[in-house]
């Protein structure tokens, strides 16, 4: 999990991100146009690419949240087992 945090860490600078994204999309649009795709098709492809990237990021976020939930559940289950199943039982009939 620590490795994921390090890989995903990027300095947050909204203006730089927008410029970089705009430049990337412009290059992508030129390449698609060079392949003979009409302007309407280029716009659709770029829009779908944005959606896929957003969904991919959301899936990664949900996977991380699920991993945290599983870890918490495992910790609570371990505490429960230690307390109730492996602990000393008092015999009420003694």
C-alpha cells in the first residue's frame, strides 16, 4: 500500500495540470487527425479517453478503500477471536 502512495504522489498545481493536459490532448488530436479521423471523431475519442481515465482513477480509489476496509475488518475479527474465542472462559457452574 505504501508503494501505491509513492507512485501516485504528484505535486498538485492546477494550472500546470491544465496546460499539460491541454497540450497532451492537442497532440493526441493532431495524431488522430493525421490518421485520417474527422474532427467530430477526434472530439469523441478525446472525450471517451477522459472518461476512461476518470473511471480508471475512480476504480483505483475504490480498490484502495476496499483494501482499507478489509484490513479494518481483519483487525476487528482478530480482536474478536482473541477476546471471545481464544480467551479464558469462565465456567458459570463452578
